[in-house]
């Protein structure tokens, strides 16, 4: 540990990795040309897809929103819902190498302030519960013109649980994992908590970290052992009711409402923030909801203070109405003190350090809320 953090000490799942129903690689189907046996992440009994609804139940797409309601989204959010921020695949295996074969779609190229690996790369953790450690070197190795990524994950010996985080700003048409002959694979351990949902801007979606697992949403969910339902829409979180209704329909353990920055004006924020919260609250009366304001980088501006006040008004109104499970985090306090400019890539979007600091603060509030 580099320094003291608020995260609880890592703890592996209490479930046994050995006591599973294993499937031999050869039972996954016919061997591919490379001699491996492949399972599709979104359509396999031995792989859990987290952070997204399985494609078979959502119009055949890896999509962050309800496909049947995509036409109700703004054009920007309709496209950004193809991005797989928060999604992951988990499985248990004794294989020492597993090949990932992904067909990408909707990739946002040329983001000069954002590492390509964070935009459309994958990364990997090995372990279970909250005791998961980064153990991957999955880079971008495109083949041909169809944006096919194919690379090898090198794993430690013995049985282990593997989590592969999907791209933050890229989308996928398919993600397959290839297992060598003689290996076996099984469904992963149960999460400690139901999924946690996040709604907000590009910062919520994960801009601009170096790899997917470093987004504050993914860090928080890693520390709590929960799947991440990331509904961050880059530049396009406007407090739309259709999104609030979707969040309210999900089975969740908590919701972080990181919405204020993309609202085009203070008046628009005032008109949309409380109704958005109240829609989710009406649909889920007991759900812990965290109301958070955006991070500040270099300077204190009047419009930033005003937006904090508007979000705080939603919180105060909820408390006055008797809400016992709503919380407030003032994002203006995240990056303070000496060299706070080190926390962003462009005086706005947090880098890995900035997102980690955000994760620490959000974790403290959620850990308290979930233990009540």
C-alpha cells in the first residue's frame, strides 16, 4: 500500500473456487483454427457479463441502455450507449493463457487528451471478492480493417478468478475468450453487493484514465465487490427523464448521481436535477442515493458555486421530506491543496490520480450507506 486509504483491507470471496461445476474447454464447442475453444462473454453459461444486460436479452447488442427505448434517447446518448464503460466479464479457470478475441464498434478515435488503452482497450484483474489485483497487459493489436482485437492474457498457475474490464469509450460487437485444450472454466463467485449505478458526464464515463479499471466508478465497485452500471454520457448528461426511469428500473444496491456539469445552464440544472432524483427515488424508495457535484481543477468560478448550491437544494429538499437514505458529496473539495493541477489532463478531466481521489471519497460514503 502506497499510503493509508479509506478502502477496507482486501478480502477474497468466501466461496471455494474448487467447489464449482466446471466445463472442460473441449465442451465449449469445436476448436477454432488456432486450436482454442471459445466462449462468447455475452452468451455463455461459464462467463458472467457484468455492467450490461446480456445481448440475448437486449436486442442482441452489447448496449448500456434498454435497446427497445434507444429511440427515446438523444442522438448523442443513443450513440454513446454503445460504449461499454463499466462492463466486465468474469470466470474461473485453471488455464495459464486465455486469448481474448473482440470485434469492436463505435470506437472514438483521435482523443488527444485520452490514452488509447482507456478509450478502447481491455484490462484484467485476478482474484475474488475485494482482493483483485491488476494482472494484465492487454493492449490494442488491431488486425485488418474490421477493428478486431486479439491478444493473449497470461495468468498465474492454478485455479483463479479472472475479471476483464471492457473499453470505456469503445463499443464491442462480440467478445470471445479462447481456452486451451485440457483446461477448464466455471462461473465466478457471487458479488458482495448488487450493482451500483452511476450517472453523469465524461468524467463518470471514465475520461481520461490510462486503462478501464482506473475509472473512479470501476475502482469503487472493485473496492466493494459490486458490478458497475456506468451511465456516464460524455458531454451529454442532461438529466433526461428516460434515463432516470431506466436507472430506477434496475436492480441496484446504490446509485451515485454525478450529474450537474453537462447541464447547459444553471436554470436547466435547476429544472432537471431534482425531478431526476425524485423519479429514481419514487421507483426505489429505499435505495441509497449519493448526490455529487463535479470536480474542480484550478480555479473557483461563480457558476461552479451556483451549481453546487442547486445540487445541495435537491439534497436538502429530500432530507426535509424525510428521506433517510440520501447523501451529498461536494466535488469542489476533491482536488485541493498543493499541486492539485496534477489531478487532471486538461484542467477538467481527471487523470488516473484524480479519478482515484474521487473513488476514495465516493467509497467512504457508499461503504457507510451500504452498512446501514
